[in-house]
């Protein structure tokens, strides 16, 4: 994804398309879109990833979490004709430093642990998580019921945000 | 950014992330997250989980035409949608709902004013202006109400709510807010359309509010 962001690398983008495109289509069809509508959605989502790549910050997001967000927006638009208001975008750190690389790596590891935990859930629990995140049911406490390590990911992102605010303050008050 | 004490409950963050939440409530969540790094981090964690669900999801094969079509559009020039910035007390998503213009206030009596941002069958969201020290008449609402303070403060049975705080009230909450003295209180408030439930809303909040 960084090759897409920093070098506008089309081959890297094509690899992301090949990996995520069919999964995005699978999710879209599950919500009742026809194959054609689902492909239109995949196209919109993937082009949006390409066009907004400059906002991508690997210390706060993953390609998959980004695509998830964009896909949910498109789906709300198509199925309910509603817009989903989005939070203020934060500036992405465009400079790759040793520190930001290790932060991004740390987040990646935590998300790796999350994926492993997701894969180990019992089928019923896993189905519950899928339904909750694909908007099919509302749920009170995924973390307590499934033991998915959301708290550790939250803490890591929180620390990154604190650092970012600190830097912004430093810029504002020279 | 330090003094926020009333946050978005986790279930509502998940409903926002998954797209279940209707636009009126989603605007309050987006505005609060713009002001609150803690909720931003919790929302990001949910989005990571959503991303993991997406990655583990069954695939559906794509037509060859699609890949070609997407890759051939990468160099196309695109008109960017306008990006709204925070302006004084209004976070970017509120400015977007205002289309970049100042709110059009309509008097409601006793100095209270409102500016309706969205009103539809699934809910409505408005800005409210309450003069300092004024007690609001007890207002009842059919379902859920989310209120985010943008300026000043108010207090009620749920505690004191200052800038960035969100009050989550359901119909069981006795609701008699009093605006703090000093600055006028300006809030962003979303409700589901009272008495006009579509099936979606009660189902959505049933587990927490037992409607």
C-alpha cells in the first residue's frame, strides 16, 4: 500500500485489487446486491483507495480496515440512499521514519494476533462477529464475548494519536 | 481535547462502523470522534476487526472486464468532492452537513433556537442554541437521543456535559437539561423520528434499551 501511496505503483495496486476485489464482491453479494451491482461497488471502492491513497497512514490503519470503511460507505449509499458522515480526517505522516515504521509494524503484529484469534473462534461466535461487522445484527460487547484483542489495538492507536497531537501542537506553537 | 468524560458507548461505535446506524446518529458519532481521540482509537479498532472479517470472507469471482476497467481508469482526472474543514466550534462533519455555511437559526421561544440539518423518516439531527442558565422544558422522545455539546455546557440527571461530551438518552430517561451559566450552550442533537418507527430502529437498539 505504501508503494501505491508514495510511488503511485500500478502493479502494487493491481495486486491489492486481485487480493481484495473478490472478497469485496463476496461481502457485497451477501448483502443482497446482484453480481453486476457488486462489481460496480468493487470498482468504486478500489478506485477510491487509489485516489485517496495520500491519506493512508499505516500507524493508524490497515489496507483491509480502510477498504472495509469505504465499502461500508458505498453499501449504505447503494442500499439506503444515505450518506454516512465521516470524522475529520487527520493528516497522514508522509515521512517514513524509523519510528513510524516500527509503529506500523507493531500495529500490524497486533492485527495479526486479531486475525489469528478470529480464525480460532468457534463457528457460532465467528458468525456472530461477521454479522455484527457486516451490519446484520447489533451487538453489545464483542470483546468480552469472544476474547478478540480489540483493547490492545485501541491502546496502540491511542498512543499514536497522542504523539500526532503533540507534534501538531509543536508546529502550532513554535 | 483532554476534558471529555462522556463518550460514545461501544455498541453505538460498532453500529456506526458496520453501517447499521442511520445518518442522523452517524453525524453525531462522526462529530464526536472528530473531537475525541479515545473514541477515534476505539472506532479504528472496530474498523480493523471489520477489515479482518473482510479479509477472511468468502470470495466471489470477478469478471475479467472489471479488472481491465478499473486499471484503465487510474490515470483519469477526477473532480474532488469538496473537503470541509472545522470552522470555529463546528467539526468538519457538521460543516459538511451545513454545506460550509453558517447555521440558519429559527427561534423556538425563550431565546432557544434550532437549525435543522437533516430530517427524514429514519431520524432527524439539528443544532440547538440554548441561552446561558436556561432550563429546557422536559422533552420526551420516542426512542434514542444523542446530544453532543459544541459550546458551553449543560447539566441534567446524567451529570454535567461540556464541550465534546455526548449524552445518550433513551425514552426512559427523565430529561430536564439546564444550560450552564456563562456562554450559551450549542449542541448537536439527533433523534429517531418519534412515533414513526420503521422496523429498523427498534431492532437496532433493542439489546441495550429493551424497547
